[in-house]
């Protein structure tokens, strides 16, 4: 029996709480504990969310905070989708000042530079003008230049990527995929795609380049490379080539069943977001913002010759796209270039040498070797990877430290040698070395 003034008892939970409103069912003790735990959990989660939100805001601020000199960038880097933070070693104010001093040199018309730190584009800017005349406009990060022989890395990357897809093998004889190439003693049946891309076919350096510049068809020239002596068996010595190297574009077309221009666009430039990159003379000259070639301050006509050997020297792009290319070679675009592809490209195949007197800059890049379309050196005890290029009126370079994921690329529209010094000034900053005037502007 229940009495009117006595709290009811619940057989499951015991006495009801005192002071309960008439008709209100009391809350069991277990449920009270569970509700308390839920409230505590909600509070903790809210605190964590607030903490993460604050931290996320800080990280975003840190990632997008401009490095010294970043206010001078002529491109919105946030559009590229790069967000990896890390310590910055390059003094961008000093770099900007040195570039301004370089651009003031009489031998330099226009020049563009891109740097990467921690796998991200950290600086991109143009200096000087597109042409030394009334039609000249300031060079910016979107001005298109020629890559010249830096293009060789594109051909090698394409073929190694095709080998990964089993469309060909790097061990295949060159003759299987590029029948126009004829070597002394039928060595084209022994030389492999690997030998082709590592500049170790065994024939004389720059064979018949002059014939190409005189207007001859590159396939016709390749068909008579068997008329020159074989210096060594394929794979046994280094000998730099252009016309022979362009057998790579022929091999790519035969294995990929498309034009070289289409293959590079579909397999590399497009997936990497390199919107300005092309492989033809028309691609350069149809750009709304392109740098004209110069000898001294005299404007030249755009030479056609090495566009007819696109694997050796046909690529054009802005400095931003060169930066995207460098990022990919550092391993920052693994869905396009796998670690396996990069290992093949950057593994030394053959030691290289120069028969010419070298400047101090070149002497400082030691233990030189050639991989597949890429040069490998050691600078200050660290391995660096890169390439340089030169065609009439244009020069180019790229060099990076694959472990630091840092490097520099440059394009310029003259035949000046001074800009090559920038690469070591940037590396010195990356390695915290004392300043040295590699540009030789203080002489």
C-alpha cells in the first residue's frame, strides 16, 4: 500500500528523490550518472573542437603567411593547392635584391625564377622585359620561355612512365621503337632505351647538330649516324646527344600511338596542372605573354630546329609551370609520377665529364653523372639533381635537393651566362653556407 505523504518506492531503483513534483516520475540513479557522463563528453568534445579550430586557424595562418619578399610574387600561389608548412631557409629579400641586380646587367634582357622549399613553391617572379624594344612588357611569373635541353627530362619521364605501364621496356633495343636511328656496327640493336636516355649510345658528342640547324629532317639525320665512328659499346661511355636523343619522341609515339605533343600533354602537363606548357614553336609564339629570344640586346627570330627534336629541346612554359614540374620530380605528385618512376629517372647511370675549361661554379658541382634525362651532382656533400639548357636566344636551368625537397628553376631570354650563378647562391642559403658572389656581380 502507498501512503499519500510517503515517497513511492520503485522496485527496480529504490526510493524516489525527495521533492519530486506531484505526478513526476523520478529519474533513476543510473540514468542520472549516464546523463552526467554525456554532458561531460559533450563539454570535452566542444573544448576539443574549439582547440582544433584555433589550431587549424593558426596552421592556415602559418601556411599562408607570406615569407619575406612574398608580397612581390606575381602569381596567386594559393590556386596551386600547396599547403605543406616547414622552416624556410632562403632569404627572399636577399634573393629579390640579387635578381634585381642581375636584371640590371646589360647582358640580361628578361629572367624568371621559381624556388621551392618543403615541397612547395615559395617564390616566383619575373624581372626585366620580354623584348628590348617598345613592344617589351615586364616579365612576370606567367611569361613563357623555352626550356631548351631541360626538355630532356620530360622525354625521359614520359618513357619511364610508359615502361611502368608496360607499354615498352627500358631494356628494349632502341631499334624496336625508333627505327630511324642507325648506329655504327648495327649497335642500335644492342643499345637500349635506357642507354638512349642516359646519353650513353657510344657515338660522338652532339652528332650532326649542325645539319639539324641547317634544316635537315631529324629522322633522315638519325638514319646516317652509322657513318661516324663508335667511340665505345653502348652503355660504356657518356656522349651527349640531341638528334639521337630525340629517338625518344619517336619511341614514345610508336609505343603510345599518339603524337609526342599529345602524350606529354595527356600524361604529364595536364595532370600536373602545367597550363602553359607546350612542345611546339606555335605553342610559344601563340602565348599572349612570351619572351622573345636575344643575342645581347638584339632580338632574334625563334629558331625552328630544336622544335623538330622535341624530346631534346622542344618544351616551353612559364616559370610557374617549371616550378610545378620540379615539385613533381621531388615526389610531390605521386599520383602522376610514382616513387618507382622517380628512382629510375634519378639513379646515376654513367659518369660525365667536360673537355672544356670549367668555371668555378661547374667545378663546385662534383661527381657528375647522368641518369635518365637528368644530371646528378654532389654539392657540399649533398646529392642534387638538375639540368641546364641552351638554344639560340634562350637559357634555362633547374636544380634541386630531393631530400630537402627544395630547389630553384630559372628561364631567361638571352645568352647571358651570369644567371647560372643564382643556383648556387640559392643552394648556399638552403645549406646555411656563407654568402658567395656566384653571380660575380661584385667584380
